[in-house]
């Protein structure tokens, strides 16, 4: 439990004294003598143990009156792995907060999605994280604002709008309180060459302020390719975007990260028009709360380069969160690999290529549809089926930089499709139409807030949904790190070649020792094959 982590004082002190970056995001160190809070790997001289207090979140530090360290930038630590390995109320709430639900729907909307009262949600978040949902969302807005202030030439009104603040006044007050600097002072501190890594974006060079009537453009790192208009009154709460904005970001991760199966899987199964591999980057369209976007993601040794185009800047935080989730960037690869190494037959695979991630999705409903399309057919056939649906029923988008043409169709759009027009066996048509109907009417919901066990049970009750389809959806859409595929042909073939049990029941029994990371074991088993999903595209 995360609570045990930050209350284990001796362990936290050791992590701070050794400047262990593996614990960044797990907990935060507040220093009583200076009034600042840091990440465990802060490069400054470690404070005396008696002057350290440990908190589970940046929001809790801010609630306690501490401000963020200007050196290590703790507010930009990679996200805690806890929220990706748990399905309890707190973890589901944190995933929803990261997806911007509090900013869009308020705390009642958050509680409604979780099926609890606002009082229950607030009580549990306070008990485990030391901060309620409003404070946690506010800390996220502050982080986004700081990154935009330091890394773009956007006006402060535009930054406030993009970060999700209701007014420029609230933006100014929050930045001063959290960082002990005004937004203007934050921007003035940025050197011409900026080399501090951030947990969301980084820019080596800050663009000069744009001249009136021109587009602000960064020379490297984040570049704003077109501006947004804003009202003249600084306290006005409404800012309307004029045109798409393109930003270049860096998405950090906990090392090691092996990109081969991660990008290989996404590209090998890419749906034409929605996804593509171009110039060394995986690109795809994004359906977002306020509009649509296009993202390009390319692996680098110490980060993932991200080029993000948004129709509405309010979608920035959500887009970053969904891309990080798709690439499993907040995983704890050391914990995963240490557990899998305990099996002598898996250990050589882990030693050969450590840090494999589980390729996930930016849209859970989309992935569920694609899982059905891929039942008992080849990867190429599944792509063909999906491409036909996209061309006929997807929403068209403009992509001047590549070959992306559509957003994947919504369940509502697919629910209107004539089943007889689907070129697939009748039983699979029934499976697909039942799925999209239930997704469209809301009787089945797949999202970051889903209870994994309940979602599994609901899917298994649908016609045509067996254990393989349900666990693929659990692994890649719901994000369950312990989902396992004992009936998968690739898993069974790899198990047989390695000397592991190859029958589903015996393999399940052996895999108990790999818990709670069996989804990662699947990646290592699949990697023994020569299928394109296991190789970084050329």
C-alpha cells in the first residue's frame, strides 16, 4: 500500500539519502526548516532526518503549506505506480482526476462515476493521500500551468485556460502559493537553454514572445504553432481557442524501458486512418473531451518524445495522461522484473530485455470493439475489418503532417450500423452489435474508473465473450497489470518452448508466483516469437 510506503520512515529516509530516483512519485519529502518539498532524488544535500516529513502526494505537501523545490521540481515527478496496479476506490479516483474529471464535472461528477457519495470519496482520499479531490486536481492544474509558463510563449490568460483554471486570478494565486513566485517570475527564471526534465514536457529553448498578429513558435522542445484568442479582461473565465495548437513534449518514465514490444505492438496492430508509423514515431488520432487531437510518440533513451496537436488547449492534461497510460509510462519496472526473475525459466527473458511495458489504449471502448474484430482472425484481417468501420463511420480529421484521416467511430455511431453490412460470421456480428449497443446505452461502461472484477463479469455475460477476449480487454483497456492469457496460442507456444506448463490450467497454477504482474509476464512470453508485435518498426 502507498500509505505504508510513506509511513515507513526508515525506508523513506534511506531513499532520500541515496537520492534513489526509483521512488520519485511514490512519496514526497517536506523539509521543516526550509518549507519546501522535494522528490526523493533531489540533487541538493539531504536534510537531517529529524527535519524530514513524508507525504503521499504533492497536493498533501501543498495543503500542509510547503512549496515546490525549484531545483528538483517534485510536482513533475512521474506518476505513482500505485494508481495503475490497484482497482480500489482511491486508485480509480486518482485515475479519474488525472483524466480531468474534477475540472470538467466537479467532485459530484467524480463521485457519481465511482458510485460513491462525495463524502466517502473525500474521506478516503484524505485518509490515504492527505488531500481531497479538489486539492489533488488543483495540484495537477498547477503542474500543467508551470510547464506551460516555462515552456511556451502563450500568454498568461491562455496558460490559465489551458491548465483548467476558472480565472486568471485563480491561476495567479495558485502559482504564487505553490511555487512562491508569480507566473511572470516563473517565466523570467527560464534560461535561454533550459535543461531541467519535467514530468510531462520539456523544452531546451523558450520561444520569444510573439509579435501582434503572428504565431508564437518555439525553436526546440515545445513549440506553439498557432495561438489562441482570449478576452481582454484578466479575470474573465471564458477563453475561446481560435485554431489547433501544436506542442512538443517529453514524457519521462522510470528506467528501464524496452520500447520494442510497446511500439511494435501498437504499430503492428495499427488501424489505417487512425494510427500510423511515420518518421520514427507512432502517430494516432485522439478523441478528447473538448475536441480532437493528433499525437506522435517516439522512443528516446531517457524519455518519449511527444508531438501533440490539439483543437482545444483545455485537453492538454487529459491528452498527456492518456498517452502516458497507453505507453504504461508510470509503471514500476524494477518491481515487475524483480518478481518475474524469481522464476528461473522467465529470468533469462527478463535479463535479456528488461523493462517491458504493457501496450494499452487511449480509448477503452475502441479497444473492446477491436478485440472483438480480432477474434479468431489474423492481425492483418483484424486491421482490415477495423479500417472498413473507420472509413465508413469514423469522424474525418485533417492531418497536414501525415496520413491520419479519422477518429475511431464512437459506440453510438457503430450502434447505427446495419449488421448485414459487416463482413464477418453471424455469431461475431452478434457479439459486436451487442457490445456497441450496451456501450452506447451506458449499461456497459469501460473506463479508467471501472472496477476490474465487475467489468470482467459484465463482459463475460455478453454473447461471444470468452476468457481470452475478456482478459485482453482487462489487460490492455482496463489496465489490470495481473490479467493473464493462459489460452493464448502465443503464450502457450512460448511456455512449451521454455519448459513451462503449456496447458491452461497448469500454466495458471505456475503463474500464481508471478502475481501481481502476470500481464507483464505475457509480454515476455510473447517476445520469444518473431511476430512484428515484438520489434520496434524500422
